[in-house]
C-alpha cells in the first residue's frame, strides 16, 4: 500500500473521531460540512467525497498551490485507495516540488492498480529521466507507447531520452511517430530539428524548426534552432535575423543573446559579440556557457592585453568552477610511481574535426603497456573518425546527456590518474567536470590554445615557442613544455603540392585559410599594405563565413578603406582546400590570434607562411609550427616586419619554386610529424607528473 494512504488505525478524515478501519475504510463517507453556521450543529454532505477532494486538489494544483493540492490528493486516497488518477496527479505535484522518489512511488501505485495506465507509465518515465535513469525511463516510455500507440507525447518523450543516450536515429524515428499521431505537436517538430542538426542535416533541421514555429509562432527555442542551423552552414546573416526575432519576442532570453554573440564573433564583429555575451551573463549570472563565449571572443580581440584577458578567465573560475568544488578533494589511488597509468581524454572533437589531425597521432602511438587509455566523448553523432579513434582506446564512453556530477563520478570510479581536456572553452566542453577535480592530475591540451582559468586544472601542455618563458603569469595552470606541443597527421587525399603558381601565372598569390573572426582591422591593414608593396599580387581569403554576398561585400569595403580594390581579392569558401592551396604562393597568418591547422597544411602543401608572434599562446601557434619545421626566419615581431618578410618571399620566385618542391619533405622529417616521438614526450611528462604526485601524497 502507498505511504500516501492512511493506515487502518489512523484517525478517520471524516472527523468522527473514530479509527479509519471502524468508520470510512472502503467507503466514500460524508464529512462534516465546514460551511455549517457555528452554533447550528453539523450536517452531513458528500461535498468532500473522494471525487470532490480530487477536484479540489486539481484546482490547487492548477493554481500552483502544490502543498494544498498534495494534502487533498492524500485525503482523496484515504477514502478511495484505488484512485489511480489521484496517485498520478499527486506524483506530478511531487515531481514539480523536486520530490522524485515520492513521485515515483505514486506512479508505481497507480500502475499497481492499473498496469495498462499509459499516462502513469509516461509520467514515471519523466521522473526517472529527471533522476538520470535513462534506460529505465526509455522502458517506461516504450510501455506507454505500446499501450496507446497514438500517445504522441509519450513518443516525443521517448525521443528525448533516446537523444540523451546519443541514439539520434532512433530519436528521430520516435519524433516522427509522435508527429504521425499529432502533426501539430510543436515540441516534437522542434526536437526533431535538434536531432537532425546533430546528425549534420541542417536543411532538414530548418524545415522542422519552421513547422514548430507554424504551430507555435512564439516558439523562441525554435527560432534559436534556426539560428544555430544557419550558422553551421555559414549563413551568418540569416542566423543573426533568427536570434533577433527571438529577442523581439523575449528581450530577456539569455540563450539568444549568447548565441547571437557567438554569431557576431564568427562574423568578426567582436564588440557586438562581447556586448551580447555580457547581456546574457547579466540576465543569467550562472550562465557558464555564455561566459565561456565571452572568453572565446576576448582571445581574438586585437587590442586587449594578455593580462586583461586573463583576469576574465579568473572571474569565470570564481563564478562557475569554484562553487562546485566543495572542500578538500582526496584521491585514493595506488601510489606506485611506476605502475601502468590510467589516462583519460575528455573531448567533443573525437570525430570529423580539425583536431583529429593532432589527436589521432597521440592516441595511435600510446604505449599500451605503460598507459591504459580512456576516452570520454561528448559527441552527438559519432562517425568514421570516431570509430577509428575508438580503436586506439581501451575504454570509450559517450558522455552526451551525462550530467557533470555523473561524469565526474564515473571518472572517479574508473580510477583515472591523469585527465586531459581537449576542448578548453570551445563548444561542448566539460570544464565543470574538471572543476570537480575527479582525477589527481588534470591538464589541458590542444583544442583551445590558451589557459582554462581553472584552479582545478593542474597543467597546460605547450612548447618553448607556443608558451615562451615569462608567460606563466597569464596561465592558471603550470606550463609543461614538450619538444613540440603537437604532431600532425595529414589527410590521405591531399595530393601533391604541384608546381609553383607564380611560375604559371607570373604574379604572386597570397592566401589565408582562416575564420573571419581572426581577420580584424589590424590584419586587414597589414595585408593591404603588403598587396600595395607587391604589384600585381592577389589575395585569396577562404573562409566558411564568406559564402554570402553581404559578407564578401563587407570584407571588400574594409580593404577599400586602405586603398585595395575588390579586383585584388578572391573571397569565398572551398572545402577541402587542397586545390586552393595549389594556387597559393605564400600563406598569411592572422594575429593576435593565429590560425591553426591550416598553417601546417600550408607547409605540407609546399606553401610557406609568414606569422606575427603576439601574445602567448594563441598568438604563438604559427611561431611554434615554423620553429619545429625549421623555418623561424618567417616569424615577425612587428607588423612592418611581417610585410617585409612576406614581400621578400614574394620577390624570390626561385626560392618559392624550391620550397614548393621540398617543404613537404622538411615537414615530414621534422618534429611536426614525429608521431611516435610526440607520444613518448607526452607519456614522459605524464610519468614525471605522476611520480611527483605520488611523492607528495605518500
């Protein structure tokens, strides 16, 4: 019997003073009429029968008076213990109060009396989902759907829990079954759009969001979905319009301000981007993602000092990370300094992503006698790259839908010795897991290129050029310098570099394969000066964000302010860019935030590049690659020197032809492609850190 029903020996709720078993057990008794005038005695009425108490409870429930509603549900159940609707609705009220165990007990009582009560199966699934019991919740939703095949909401809820378990294709099928039963269910259209977006089907996602808005014109989440889908395709103007529509409906919707900020940043409009992120944070001070987006923007700011930027990283730690680390954290690990280490990698980029060029060389060359490899993949749609990376690990866990607490607990149970973040403050990061300090040694590498700001993050992997001596004051982590901070594995289908372009065209072609956020007024001014310095030269800018005519026109206008005509510019986007690189003589790096993978791809394709060494470490990526490739002579310290070095390369056409023929071989023989050597250097660093930890924690 439910703990919510009265026992046989309790006082009867009718007010008779008798025990429940002697009075109204099994009946719907008349209760004292509370409306009887004082002094006229009492009269009996059926106003407080179980159905009327249930009706009263429902009124309280709808008014948000949950305590009163629950009390009346209990009274109704005291009179009618098999009142399944009362169990179900009291479960809903308890669930709204966050009392999940009690809610679950009520749903199960309803099902004890009526096992085919589809609504109770659905609600039980929702409560179990709130507890994180996704497998059991999925079973409940499936049961509800089997009992009532046209139960659209249950099909939709099944889709949600499948999506949380990273079963995207199954989730899409569940949403479609929901819509077959109820075509106007806006939330199912919206959820289907999110799922299709995670499956890299942006056009289909956009169609689903449009249907959601058709049935619910004020559906701000669907407009945000539009924006995200458009941004993923590079249609930034459409993305901005979508977020503005959201804010026209609800100016205080923090998520829309944050996403608008990311979109402005992608367009290179940093001031607008930072304003939007700050509005999101003001509306929702605990909005860690929006605060990370602000940090992301600050990294690219052309004028701010490293110290000013770092101060905001420390604020992120104080607001979001420090509160989740409660008290001293201990780790009961085997303190044998020479045993096999358990190393865990946490990343949203264990998939078809530019980071794979650096992650795969490390994972594939780990000495598995020395290292047991765990991967925690925040990957919504695993692909062929995921499958390949999975083969290099001993343990692979997809963490989509897993709370920070749950993932931190799993890492503790797995006994991870060294936990490595591969994302920093980029999308999909799990920094708040690191903030909980689930592993004794935690470090950040690769995916972000700068400090996390977390006091719980112990180390940052760099090298002498990427993280030069003296930059320690703008990192929260201890810097561990390797011989090279990364090793690169090229795509197999890049092909040969081909002949020197200038020998075929007679004029120099400069090129940049970078995102618009890196191309700021300082960069444009410097590139325009270079084009003026080298007569007849042209500049290719290849960026996903230059697909629209409006974005191209805006870029042309910025160059025009420095006297460079549109005829000198070739703007657009081609991917993969191998054929484009075969048309470029000299690549140009951006600053103060350097480009990344495209720089090393340029070298591999026989194309030299010039870089400007700016603030560590995002402004030293280009310097690191060049030093490790054996060409520090292309590193400039000032903008004028940058122009001089690029112009000097452009003037030596024989040198360019020689580089085209030989640069790939130089890269292949350098630290940049010494995969095994890089893996050994990481393992050596990890072993040294582990020995230090063991020595300090005996």
